[in-house]
C-alpha cells in the first residue's frame, strides 16, 4: 500500500513539474505568438495607392492608369474610355486627310490650299521629279490618322505615312551626273551638265533601281486661319517634303554627305 501511494505521489510531482517548466511555458507562448502572427498576415491591406498615368485618353486611344499599393505591391490597371473629338479636331483631321488625298494625285494647287502660306519647295508637277512623284505617289502614298490632340489654339494630328522612296535610284543618278561632269571638265573647265542629261540619268536610274516604300510617323500642327483649317510650318521640316517628292531631297543630302 505504501509503495502504491509513493508511486502516485511521484507521478503527481512529475506532472506538476512538467506544467511549471520554463522551457515548456516558453514553447507554449511561442505557439500562440505564431498563431497570432498568421492571423495578422491574413488581414486585408487597406492599400496606400500610387497612381501613374501610362497613356492619356484621346479620340483614338483608351486611357491607361496603373495603380500600385505601397504596402502589398498589388497592381491594378484601369482603362479610361476614348474621348470624343471636338469640332476643331474633326476639322483638323479632315484637313490633313484632304491634303494627303491631293498629295496622292500630286495635285499642287490643292495641296497648297491646305498649307499656311503654301510651299515653294514642292517640285513642279511637269518637272522630272514632279512626274516621278505623281506616278509613285499614286501607287504607294498612304496616310492613316493615328491620333489627335489639342494644345492651346492649335490642334496636332498624328499620322502614319507610307511613302515612295527613290533614295537608291536618285543617288545612282547623281553618280552618273558626276561621272559625266568629270569626263568633260578636263577639256572644258566651264562645262555644265545639260538639263536633258540630268533628266535622262534620273529616269534611267529610277527605271533600273526602282522605288521602294518607306514609313514615317509624323505630327502636323493645324491652325485656324481666316476661318479655314490649314497645316502650319509644313515646309520647315525636310522630311515632310521628302514624303511628297519620293525622298529626292533626302537622297541629295545623303549623296553630299557621303562624298563631300
């Protein structure tokens, strides 16, 4: 009987000691601490958003806004509907489209109507370059309006243009002209290449090397002048003239830069 009581007493002491053990108590507390942490991690973030405009809404493009949370890095993309074109924008877009319709036919008179102060840099319709431009513009010149925006009193129309590019053919023609001059200048220091020879070399080169298509994205500024919408500063940029003249001026600049 005494032995049984002693064993029961011993087991009771072991149980009391185990429950009051500092190590066990710490482990017990840690268990609940991790459980509390998991509960915290599962709580919903209140989101502190940073907003960035990726693309403004225009009549041709949806607006795109990106929102990123500082705390949890969650990202949201918000799309804004396209804007409606204003009356000014519609008329400006029409002006640019009508200009390129005239350019496709190489109709100088009509083209000048859509330019502020016209342009003296366009080749004469009946000249050699005018003749080549008229032929290849009809075949290759294409213009697609891709965007429009208003800033102050001006409207800016963006276009994607495919245009005929005779760069290689024209450079070959310039080389033939130079060879012609070098052949005669030794015997005649005042020799000037005849106009008919210039035309012959250009036509010969275009016929042999052909005209390819190039592409350019351009933005034209349109202003209202005396009640009419016109493209402003068109001939201030050489690439604009090159679009209409099969890149003839661009070829000449390239040739000069290469040899002089």
